[in-house]
């Protein structure tokens, strides 16, 4: 399916599933190499990162753990600019290597808030791993250690990303055709 209609918008395939899986495998290999001997805690940001986090974990070759936190900053196709923590984190991060697993970083506000919040829990180190980054939208000076794809400032869905909770199940990533 090269074009799909989700609610009132049309989307076309922009990144096929096979290409996504290839990049995730390469990211997992790099993280496994960089984090050898550290047993990192992956912290998936729900809802969008759940598919990415699962696929990334299945490709890891070192001992690691995973937990999730839920944050919200989108309404429809636009970021609200306000990040709300919905579900918190219960794990003790003291002395841990933590890798935040995010579906997409655009302005960087969510990541800035997470880094500040998690930093108070005294982790040994904090890293960011994102499936997608929109470099032209970044407003916050953050270091993203692991990036699968740098993309233009288009609205995308599929592979866990949604449009008003619809389209997460799509295996490929789709870019909006009509606003």
C-alpha cells in the first residue's frame, strides 16, 4: 500500500519496514559495542517508541534491561509545546547507564525535560536513541547519541507513530501528503 487514508489525511510510504529494520540492527550493534559490560537500562518513551524499543531490544547482544515512561506533547499533527509526564519511572537509576529510547525528536523539548528529570536520579550516564530526528526543528541543544534516520520536517506515522492514535500499526513509515 503506497498511499493510505488515516482519518481526514492522506499519507504515502516514505521509509519501508525493511529499511527501518536494517537501521535498527545497525543501531543495536553500535550500542552493544559502546555499552559492553554496562548492562544499560533502556527507557522507552510511550506510546510511540514501543515498536522501536521492542525491535531494538531483540537486536541487542549484551545484557540490558527495559522500562517505560509515558509523556505527551502532541495534539493531532502539531506539538503543543508542553510536555506532560503521564506515567512515572519507579526504577532506581543511581549509578546506572540509561538510554532513552524515543520514536521521534523534533524540537527537543521532551528530551530536555527528560534529561533534566532523570539527571536528578543520579544515573552514571544518560544517552538518547531516537528512531527519527528532525534536525531543522531542533530548538534545544541536546546530544542525540544514536539516530536511525534524520528526516525533513514532515508529519509521519506508522511503525508506532500515530495521527490522533491512528496508524501506529502500519509496518512502514508514511509521510503526510495533504494537510
